[in-house]
């Protein structure tokens, strides 16, 4: 019951929008419009309803006990708070997303190390005018001529010349 | 005979492709130790300096301190005269043939040597440029890929914002619902009370109207025909008097 004013965190939509990758932009826009609609609806409703002027009704209504009875019942009535079913699901989603995000970051880091390795290989290469054919074949294995499959010069199919 | 031709032209042509198996017996003799020095130092671009095509410059430098500039030339002249006079080298028909062929070959190499060398260089340049392009492209792609990965990691860090937004939405919906319920309750109670009041007003009005109608009807029915005639005659006389007074007023 105390969660009525459960903290509405201020969301920085601009920073959020920056982090969205382009292929998920439409989903982000849908979310934003939904959120905006909900908050607009919330803002349009006043926080508590207008108070009922009991004295006026007491003087106006002829039936003697009716107004008092209404007043008693009305103040005794407690509007039940709507039950929150979704927050648990959202939290579960969040933990799952965190897990998969960590896995993705790990994979991404592995990729980065691989790329950096290859980049270093290219950076530390000897310049081309000091290379021999053997060196070239080492660095770019695809330039190696297959002398077993094509034993006669030019060691590659004529169409590839 | 032909070996001399090969020897001459090999010295004339400028450094051909260092890439390739051509200069196999150039200073790769650095493999003197059992370990291979890697990277192997580059091959020299130009051959050793020669004068007149086949005499190394070192020979001239060797004789310079003793005999000056003309020393090697005197040596050469003396050598040729010795070979001819002692008939160690015999002049025959091959001599003339050799001289002619030599002249032609020297002329051809001097004329076309540089352009052929440039052409060979250009072929090599193209090969190198192609591979260099591949290398550059690969490097830029890798750098770009690394950038992209880093950016994606940064993006992933913002994932908590999504869930915050969702939780906010849920909270807002709950709050809205609660307020709506409150409003509904109040409005319903008001409506019921207002209904009672409206009902009361309606009753009162109906009673009033009914009473008025009833009073009117009874008054009208109580006016007898005799009274009606008397009242009409009185009205007429009143009107006449009124008309006379009005006429008098108008004349004045």
C-alpha cells in the first residue's frame, strides 16, 4: 500500500535515444509514444477528486437520514489500489537482459582482441620492397601458388592469370 | 662470345625487380651463421660502379696513388698491345664479327636500356601498389571494426534505461487507475445526491403548477354571467371617460 507514490524515476530520453542502435529505433519510438501517452493521461487527472459539499446537501435534501448515511459510508469507503503484476516480470527481464548483455560484452571483447591482433600483424609487417615471395606467402597465405595441384607453370588455372 | 654479350648487358640494365627470384646469388651470402637473420637486410638497389661498362671503379682507385689518373689506361693499352703482338689473342674473321656485334649491342642497350628498365619497374610498382592497397584496406576495416565493437559495448551499457522506462510506465498506469477509481466513486455519490435534489424540485414544481391551475379554474368558474355583463359595461364607460380625457389632453 505504501508503494502508491512508487518512485517515478526521471528518464533522460535524449541520452536514451543516443544509445539505441539504428535497427531498434522503431521499437524505441513506439515505447516513447506509449510512455508519453501514459504520462499525459496521468497529468490530466487531478490528484484527488473534488470534495463533496455535505452541508449543502444536508440542507437541500428533504429526506432526513439519507445525507448522513451517504457521508458515513463514503468516508468509510477505501478505494482499493490496483495490484502490481508486471514489476516482477520486468525485474526478471532485466536480470536476463543483464546476463545476455554481459555475455555479449565478453564476446565483443574477444572479437576486439582478435581484430587488434590482426591489426598488429599488419602494422609490424616488413615493407613490401624488402619482402621475398616466401615472406609474402607467409603473410598472405592466399598468394601461395599450389605447386602440387598445378605442377606446371603458372601454377594456377589460366583463367586466374 | 655470347657470354661477353650477356656480361655487358647485365651491367648496363639498371636494378631490376628486387622482388622475385632473379638476384638469387646477390648478397644473400649473409647466411654465414647458422641462425638466419630476420628480417633479412634489403638487397642493394644498384650494382657496383663500373667504368666503360666492365672495369670496376675499385681498380682505378687502387692504381690512383701510384700512377694517377692515366695509370689504368696505360695498363689497359699495354695489355692489349702485349696480347696482340705476342699473338696470345689472334686476329681472325671472328674478331671483325665480334666487333660489329659488340657495337650493335652496345648501341641498343644504351638507347633502349632505360626505357626497358622503367617498364620493368612499373610492372613491379603495380604489383606492390595492389598489395599495399589490400593491406591499407584491411587495416582501415579492422580499425573500423574495433570502433564499432566499442560503440556497441557503450550502447549495451544503457540497457538499464529501458527497464526504468518500463517500470515508470507501470507505476504511472497504476496511479492513473487508482485516481480514476476515486473519481468514479465521488462522481457516483454526487450523482445520487443530485438526483434526490432534482426529484425534490420536480415534485415541488408539479405541486405549484397544479395548485395554480386549480385556483384559476375555480375563480373562472365562479364568475357568473350577470357579473360578466356588469363588468363589461363598467369597462366600456371607463374607456369612454378615458378617451374623452385623452382627447382633451391632446387638443390642449
